[in-house]
C-alpha cells in the first residue's frame, strides 16, 4: 500500500480515534503550543468509560479536563513538567509528578520506564514524500512515538514545517484527524523596571559571538532588548519565542560564530505569536531536535561562549537554587535548567546564570533567604551555581566559600531585607 493510500485509510473523527484507547493503557500527549485540544476534549469524554488509564506529558496548554475530580479512577496524570492547567491536581494528590531533567525524559520512553500504548500527537500535513513535521514541539515526542504501539495524529494545515530531526512518516500513523486550526500562542510578557535592570546586567555578561539559551518570559525578553548592539550571536536552547526572531531579523543572531551547528538556530520547542510560527515554517535557518540532544550537557558544552539564562523562585545564602516548588507545593518541574547550567559551565568561555527579581509578593518577601522553605526542592545545587543576577547586581559564587557566598548574595538582595539577612547569617555562623 502506498503512503497516500495508507493516509486515506486512517482518516476519521477525534471520537473514533479515542476509541483506540483501552482501560489500563498508558497514553502520551504532545505538549506546548502543539497540544492537540480536539483530542484532549475527546479523550476526556472517552476516559469516563475507562479505568486505570495513565497519561504522561510535559507542559501542556489549554484545558486539562482529564485531571478534574470526576476523572479519579478513570485516568491519572503523570506530569513530567507541571503547568498551570494541572498544578492544582498535582498538589491535591489527584495527579502524579516525576522530577527529572528534560534531557532524560526521552530515555524514560526508550528504556520502557514509561510504556506508551497510544501516542497522541499534532503534526503538519505530509510533504510529497509523506513526511509530517512535529512542528513547534519536537521535545520528547519523537521518543514516545518510536515506542508507541499506536500513534494517533492531528494533521493540521496550520502547523509549521520545521527542519531538523523533526519528522515522522505518514506510514507510521495509525489514525488521522485532519484539522485547520490556529496553534496556541504565548503572549509577550509585561516588562517591569526591575526586569529591564536584570536584563541589562545579563546583557553586560554576553560577549559578541556567544551562543544563548533562554526560555520565554519577562527576563529573557528584557535581556534580548539589550542585545541589539551585539554581533554574531547564536542560539542553542530548549525553547524560544518572539524576541529571538526579532534579533534574527535584525541580523544580531546569525549563528556565524557557533562552534556547533554554525549558521543554525537549534531548539526543541517554540511558543509565541503567529509571526514566530510563520517565521520558522520551511526556514532552513531553524533546526529542531529532541530534548535528549538539545539538552544533553555534553552537546551544549560543544558551543563555545555558551550563555545559559535560567530563573529561580528562591535561593538560599549558600547558593542552593529552588526553581520548581514553593515549599512542598509543586510549581513546575526541573525542565532544562540543570542541563544547561552544567553544559554552559563546561563550555569554553561559558557563562551559567540564574536570574530573578529580588522579591516576591509585591515586595513583601525576599527571594534570597537564609534557608529554603521547608520541603522546598533544590533544583540546581550550590556546586552547579556560578552567577546569580537580581535587579541589584551580579553575584559570582563559583569557587567561593559559604561566607563569601552569603556576603555576595546579601549585596544583591533587596535593601529592605539586607539587614535581616546579615543578622541571620551571623546568628547561623555563615558570617562572623
């Protein structure tokens, strides 16, 4: 059978596709801006007729009806990175969370730690050779599809075709639902004065010819704003958004001095505006690869002058970084922070950075603290930390004693909290 005949034979409705899922199955869901909402809705209805289904995914967008209280016993989520749509369910105990580096998630599927009976994915239409692109999210989906017993695909005319290790052949698809729907978009972050000051400090640490990793949000956007006078920057990042495209269009990001994949933007996920999705479509300057490649610290380190920019919720005075929980409350996930911190630290001329505003809760709470909250997770260890940036400056912690670290961090804490932090440090003998 030709691939075109196979394709036609697999066409059907979302409801028919979800009937392929049986009680006890392990299901994988494509994530990010590629979250296939028509399947989410159909799956949530189908799940009420099933028992013991396990669902796994990283950060998804849109409604997550499969984690509502009435789903208990029918489907249980294993969140590999927790977003706002499933956070309440995880913290209420109705869903599970697996702490793991983003670089290692594909291995969970490949090695059978998380079986995949049905993979639910979102791809572009096939080209003349039958290849569909995973589009805006290569992420962990390739690995899940390689081991899945059944692959259900939403083939969307509006999904961009993105180059790289980012394709699946139509002959591998077992059920197809065609669609013509816009993708989820990520709005630009609102930039405050302190975000801009943090971005300015970070930009001062970035040399011409550097390769950057940054996510999406206020601090990355503020940093990109101050890079307009830089030259020959490159991108090797798990995720990017509009700010990167703007600097590509202006010529600041050209990848010409990259030591790995020169002349290419290397990523795994994109979430942004329609302009970004249009820009990456059939653009040979863009290469998307799965996270076990993009986030591999050994791969990352092959980029000279690798600058990794990541955020934090809280940092203690010894340099322990908590980025995925608020005390015992799960907030997000480890993601790629440690992957890139370690990769950048091993890069020739690399600069690993953790950046955050100095306070939270409208200035009433310091993010730099003597001790992390009870139950808080250490995302990045103090042995991995190099630079911490707030709106009050840059603290260099690598190779420093605990006393030197405490002093440097107090200096970049908000002035309203410095006296208390110094007193606490002396009482605990960090300072003497």
